[in-house]
């Protein structure tokens, strides 16, 4: 399902994914309460991702046991993760690693406005988005030596390509902080714009990557997604994103194969599939734009 996007993922120095639902060794289940096969973790590793956030409105679908098992399964696959936690002590430690010798922190949160998060007696199970909380965590990551801080937020209104006022207010606050280098978002299941806010990159929404959603249940654009590619330049204690690009993707059904749209179009698909791919590419670029970030390929073949 993910084989066609693996070259894109493996071409980066650091590869970050988003895991929407719990991973457990139990039977898979669909909505409204999800349970995802543990084999997804090995597929994530094989595709090339180094780490994932596990923060969403479905993170607690299997309760605290599901949070714990998700972490264990990703650990067993060799995938770093953050955003949902087995203990208060684990929540206090930012996910940090070195990329080409540069210390980098990745922080992840879910917006409190998103419905579907069940009551949870453990306040440390899931990082909840709040400007002051995120800024404090970013300062702590810097104190621990991070020279790049990437913040991931699960936010927005489902199936709406326009960012909400709440998204835009939080983006303004986060990009104003000198501690934060870039902001990435998911949740709404359709793509949202990529912009520079206060000169910093904000990927408001990456859409869906691997999903069974189609126009039969949802927006036709729920088969669309993007892989965001950010180029960082680090000089001393200063880090900035010098270039933003993105690869539009489309999920082919019933195979659930995630296709990089440009590559798939070059492969001479059948007329019906070509029409769907061309629609997907146009819709994605129309929403995401070309001004702040460049689509790959830059034009349809």
C-alpha cells in the first residue's frame, strides 16, 4: 500500500509520519472506535519513516491500554514516537534526535476543540494543544539543546479545506515564538494550504495518506493528500526553512495503494484512473497553492 511513496520518504534526512488510530494486537475495528493492525508499524518502518506522532482525537479509542500498546508496537518496529504517553514522566521528555549533527525536537498535540476524545482519567495520556503549553514545551526543548523545533498539531474542522480562525490564531502565536521553527497539521481529512506565517512554514493540513475514505462516505477530496518536504538551513543557533515543496498523493481503491500523483500520471494509467488523478492533482494544488510551496511535479505531464 505504501511502496510507491517509499522513494519520496527515503529521500529525506528526517522522515516524520502521523498515526491517527491505536495500534494493538487485537482484532481490527472501524469507526467510530478504531483499532489498527500492529503490522502497520512494520510497514511504517519499511517505508522509511523515522518517527511518528500518535496524537489525534482517536488516540484514546482503545483506552490507556491502547496508548501503551501503540507505543510498545512502534518501539518493537524501531519507530520513534510522541504525543500519547504511558506515564506522566514519559510526557515530560521531549522527543529529540540529531539530524546531520543538528539537535532537533518534535512536539505533537491535539486541539481541545476536536470532538471524539473520550473522558480520560490520565491527563498525561495525550498532549492537548494550548498556546502556552506548546510554547513552554518548545522552550524546554531549546533548554535541552534543540536547534530546530517542529510542532505538530491535530486541529481544524473535518472536510473543510479552509483553516478555521482557531487554527490561524494558534499559527500566528506559535510562529511568533523564536523557539519554534515550523508548524505541521493534520485532522480534517482533506488538504489545507501551506503558507508562511511570520516568515515561518505552516502546513495547515496534509489530508489523508492511507485511508479507505471516498466520496461514498465523505468528500471526494478525502482520497487526496500530500507529503510535505521542508529544507532547513542551520547556522549556529539560527534555523530557518529555506524551501517548501510537496508531493500530491491519491489513494487508489480498492487496492488502497497510495500513489504519488505525478509519477502515476507518467505511468500511462487507464482513462478513468487518469481522470481521477488529474482531478486530485488540480484540487490539491488549488487548495495548497504554489506561492509558499512548490508542487512536485511543478506541472502536470
